[in-house]
């Protein structure tokens, strides 16, 4: 299905007119056709300062709406943490005079204990804002952030990841074997800065099509990360675990693997400019992406938004669908909406396990 997949699902599902495409004889599933570069693997070089330019849009503090949900899944404890701040300017008060509406979202997927993720969430505002080198004011007379200002914000975010990593090393309550992935999304006016270390993922819906905004830092799927670790003397076992211990190659904490720099905290940072075609962004942990493709998740959320326009319910449905697909991990999802879709209350969309989603083999989990 192409960009109109969500509308087709919403309008035709209950009437039985939905036509399944490319259904294999032994698997009742939809094959969604999208460009290969939309589903970013590590072979695609996502560079820092990558800016997507087209018809730009301006957002007011009330334009952005978000909803999030987390679930323990089949695990014994939930090691995920997340942050949602739609109006960051009001949250920070008078400390920053950017003159821009701003929002902040973060997801921390812990492993080998919840302490690292909990610590970073608890101290996130200090690490990423209060004690950071974030510029306190936007350029005078500028109606929007300029290149130098955005570069300073990007460098501040990069440094905050490294400072958070060092803070975990000094925190007595966090042992050396505990760590967390980190994915942050900072929206300033129409500019978005995304920083990621680990395998949580941000996916943008643009005109109904999924665009992956982050790389998954796993040796099992990312050749660049695999080669980096192997050059330093590391190895990956048959299940994709680095030195037989960890499935990610970038994370905060995990200081037992930091001496040789096998695991690093340096994030990939990407900039983009929101356009009128950008509808929402999904920020989710690997427990979601291990069983759903980018386009499947976008189609589900887009259809749900047309029903009730509630990002919180969308996040819950994403998690419910991942559970139905037998995800073996904790599940956390954030849906950030940039626009309000036209509602279609007469149609109630369903995503039964046997119809629209095929079961995928589980990747290596933390």
C-alpha cells in the first residue's frame, strides 16, 4: 500500500472491501510497498545536520499534541521510562527566551535493571537543559532558529548524552552492568532535533508514508557498528550479542564495556524541518519495532487518528498490537501529532492479528 493505505483501511475494512496486496499462500499478511530508503538500515548514512527542506510550517504551543503508554509485556519488570512535554517553554519558565514554541520527548529503554533509565529520566531536565550548554536565547530579530543557533543546540544535546553517561558512572545506585538506550526529540518552532543512542526508533509519517529518522545501533543489523566494535577487539555471538552480553552498541551506562569503547554513548543527531505534509511521529522502543514495520505502525496510528484523534489511544493501540504479535519485550510508545486529521466516526477500524500484520521472527532482545 502507498500513502493512502490508512484511508483505505479505515473506509473499507468493516465493509469487507479492503483488498489485501501481495498475500502469500501460507501467510495472511499485507505486503506494504514503500521505497527502500524509507526503512533506514545502518547502510544508509544519516548524517548530523541533515535538514529536510520543503514547504515549512510554523507550530504554536497548542499545535502539538502527544500521548504515550508503556506496558511490562511478558517481562518480570518494566525497565522503560519516557518523557512527554508538549509545552517546553512553559515548563522551563523564564530561563530560556527562545521566542519559539518548543516541545521535548524522550524514551529510555533500560537493560540489566531499571536504575539507569530511571536515573536519566529523573535528572533529564538538569542534564539536557539546566546544566547544559543550551543557548538561553534565540538570535535577536530572528523569526525562527538560524543555522548557528541550531548547531549550538545540537552540540549541547550531544554533550548532554555524554554527561548523562558520566553521571551514571558516578551514581552509586547504578551498577556497572546496568544501562539504557536514549532517544530524545526536541522541537523548536518548525525545527526538530533528534538524538539517539541505541535501538529505540523515531518514525515520521509524511503524507501517510513512513520515514525512519534514526539508526538502530545493533551489530546484528548495522554493519558500521559491527565493524567498529570488531576493530576494537569485540565480537558478536550467533544471537547478535556484543561479546555475548549486549544487543546494542550504543547506550548510556554499561560501564563494564566502556573501557575498550565497545559500547559508546555518543548519539547520532539529526535535524529536520517540519512541513505541511508531516502528520505525526512515533517514538517507540525496540519491543514495538521487533514485530512491526515502520509502515505498519504508521498505518495503524493514522487510521486510529482518523477515528478519534487521540494520540494517547493510538499509543495504547500500538502496544496492544505488538502484544498480539507476541513481542517478548517491554513496550513503550509515544505518538506526537503535528496536525489534526479529518475524523471518520462512522467507521471503526480493526487490526486483527491474522489479517493486516504478519508475525515476524523476533530479533535479539535485551
